[in-house]
C-alpha cells in the first residue's frame, strides 16, 4: 500500500527535460530528493537496492548476537545485549520504511531476501563462537558500519538520510559497549584475555572487507558518488577505519592480526596488508560458514509467524467497523500514560 | 539451603527474603522472552518483546541489588534455590503460549505491585506501570489470536489450557517481613480471575475448568520445585559465568 | 508467504509538553490500537516522546510535487508578511 506521502513508483511524470534539470540542480545544490520528486530510474533502483541490503543486514545481523543473549555472563551485559539486538530490529524497520517511500513494500523486500535475490552484509555469515565475539562485533563490525554510515546521514535521498541520522545516533552506544566488553576481557583473567585476542584475530579481516571491493573493482561506486548517495570511496573509508582502530587496539592491549601494519609517515596513514578478496567473494556467493543457517532461520521465523500476522489481520477486518472513535480515545490515554512512565 | 554454595554472606542472607521470589520471576521470564530475539512473527513485535524483557530484567536487577549481589544471585544458585513461579519458567512454545504466559503473569504482577506500591514498597510504583503495559500488550494479542482465525483461536485456547495449571501458585502467600507479607492474596486472586475471565470472553476463549495447580505435595516454584525445562534453561544461562570463577565481565 | 500484508501507518511523536507532534517515521500494524503500541515501542524507547499519534498512510492528503509552483510559488513574493521587511529608526525599542 502506498500513500500520497510516498512515491508511487511512477517515472517521468512531468516534462522529462524540466524534471531532469530539477533533479540535477537539486543534487548539485546538495538539496535532498524527496519521495514524490521525479528521479532517474537508475537512481531509484540503486537506492532501493542499497536500502534493502542495509535493512536486511540489520535483521540478519541480529542472529549472531542474539546467539549470546541467553548466555550473557552478567545481568548488566544481558541487558545491554538485549537492547542492542532490539535496536537492530528497529534499524531494520526504519530502513524498510525508507525503502517503502519508493513504492517497494517490506513484504516484497523480505521475499527477495528469503529467496536469495537480495543480499545482506556478508560479515553476518561468520559465527559468534565465544562471548568475546559480541565485543568484537560491537567494536569492529559496528565500528566499520558507523564509518560507512555517518556519511550516509548526508545522502541525497531524504528518507534514507533521515533514517541514517536516527540510526547513527542510536548506534553510538553499540560500538562503545563492544569496546568496553573487550577491555574488560583484555584486563581480566588470562583465559578472558585469550578469548578477546582470539576474537579480534577472527573478526579483523572480515571487518575490513565490509567496506566492499577496492575502488577500481567496485561496479556501482562511481555513479553513487555522483548522485551523492555515497560520499566517500570504499578504500577511503577502509583507510579511515584502519587509522581509527590501530590506536584503539593498543588501548585495548590487543594486537591486530596483520604483520603488514605500519605507520606511513609520507601518506599520514597506516599501511596494511593485502585483503583476501577470494574469501570475500566466496562468502558473498554463499560459501561462508553460516550463510545457509542465517537465511534458513530467517525464513523459518517468517513462516512461523504467518499465522500470527494472519490472525491480527483477520481480527482487524472483523472489528474495523465497531466503535472506532471510542476505542481510539481510550487507547491514546493509555499510551500517553505508558510513554511518560 | 540447597544449591546456594558459593554465595557471599550478604547474598546468602537474601535467600529467605520475600522479595527474592519476585526478583526471580522477573529474571526468569525476561530470559524466556529474550529467547525470541531474532525470530518474532513480525519486526514490530521484536521491539515489543524486547521492551518487555528489558523491563523485567530491570525489575530483577533492582530487587537483587536490594538483596545482595545481582550476579551471584542470578548465576551462582542452583535450581533448588530459585524461588520463581513455574509459570515464568515455561518455555515459550509458539507465539500464543508466549502471549498467554505473559497475560497470566502480567495481570497478576500488575495487581500484586499495585498492592505493594500502596503498602510502601519503593520499587513497586515503577514496576506497576511497566506490568500494566505488559498486560495491556498481552491482552491485545490474546484478543487478536482468540478472535482471529480458526488456527489462531485453536492455538490460543491450547495455550490457555496448558498453562492454566501453573496459575494457582501465583496466589500462594509469600511469607516474610515487610510489604510482601501484608499482601491480600485472596483479593489478588479475585481481581486476577475477573480480569482473565473478561479478556477471555472478549477473545472468544474459554476459561479452563481444570485444576490450577498440580497434586504434588512438595509444592512448586516458591518451594524451589521447578519443571524439567528450567534446569536446562539455567545450564545455558549460567555456564559461561560459572566457567570463569571470580572473573568480572 | 501470507497474503495479509499489514497496512502502513505514519507515526507522529510529541517529544515533550508544549511542542507539537512531528513526523517520526512509519511502521506496519494490523489496526490502530496495535499501530499505537508498535509506535510507542519503536519510536519512544529512548524517552523520545510523551504522546504518539498514528495515521494510516493512505489517509494522508498531500500536495503533489507537480503543483509545486502554483501551490507555493505565490507566497514567495510577499516579503511584507515578514517583520524584517520594515525599517525602523535606530533606538526605537519594543517594536
């Protein structure tokens, strides 16, 4: 269902020449494109693909972390982890909503995810084997995600940029809690320290892969930058991330598993070793350690929930006509109270 | 006390405190709700279930902090030293089980905490608002499942029936000093039964007529007698903490 | 896949007393009551609000971008509606 707030997916409504000019000048002036504005088909497609992939990553990303909710070693950590996984559901929701403004329903996008026609970030195809992995995901994976996402707050598409502003605000605690978790382990017992180091060893390289293929091999990058959907290249962001992480690893008392890491005075950046792009490709193509499990689990949840969604829809249809005004008045009072509680 | 070796003196002293059963209820149900993370029926419900779980965990932590050291109490007691009601520990089952469990529990907790707030228990005033919202959420789902489709109706009725035998324990007086010792348990039972009956009527569900508790004289959760799935739940919850004695996290 | 796609709702949140409700985003819900609860759980979990409105997305009437000029253009040439249009001699206060 779309509304007048949303784009209808209709292209080239007014005179194309004027529309193209309006679009181009809005992009050039760093103005935002809004759902009902005319936009090139490719711009729309690129956005839907990117927002969908981003949303899918949020909800698939719940799995590796939720894996530890029932085993969190302290009540404080249990609360933090539950709140974090919950945020990811919320972020998925914001992003699906943003994608819906372009006339693509959530149901349609979920269907594409479940049938493997749309991807999610391949980082979530790695398993969380120890508690320290919860920390490494927060510090490295969320850290990489934030590096990627902060520039998206200025993305040319309004609804996406607004969703990202909300997400980035909420994400700020995610990375910190991961760092803090690892710090506690690193400064803890010998076994805890070893757990933390092992985890960083496993997550470091996959985190660097999160920025995507090198610039000269990235098929969509150039145009996305032209359209201001994307503001920095993959390699730029990757370098920024490495530069941020090196001193943080030192503060953690942990090492990064790259013998090639060294400060390059002339570049003013840290040099780092070669990334195994073959592994990246393999994981992307479905040969990662958890691809099969992640998508099966997601599909299962959706199928198991079908009778619940049907029930609520059936109930709504039955009760649609009955005493609506009255019910709503009552409900609003209840929610006002609950919210201010 | 069985199953509580390794607690500090302060935490050990909490074992007979009348607030401990309430803290355990909240922790255990929160844990069970946390098991849903990542596979709720719809994304919006992920948020709702996690909110309830976080409220409950917050209640448990606040109570444990009053009584002793929270992680000792949560992670270093064995099954027989837990005082939660058996209802809270029941596995989630399908979504209908989860929602009916929540309805039975939160309708009770709301009434209990309302009494405790009046009796001057300082933590109850905040908790009663939370449980009111939880009950409201569970009630709305009970209506939709009960009066939704044929399948959802059957599932909701099955959940209502199978969890019924754990509800009697909720009204067994918890003895001890302080506000909990002064609760009017009969009024609680009356209020709860009215509430559930009204909700079930609206949801086109039948209030079960089977007994509300089991026949075993050993008692139930309040006596540290639990159902089999609870031991496995604790094993999962506690193993990491216990694998690293004395470590901090 | 279930054929019953829940409708889309727009959510408006009042962040505190004295301010108006502003658009926060959207969500899916089977009916108004659940939409309100979902909105509370999603958009106010960090105490972002004290009151929530939900509106079915398809119930909102919006101006179309095609009507941009006739709709909003005419207001642009009436600067006398704004106080900065008027010159006031230096030293005159409370005006």
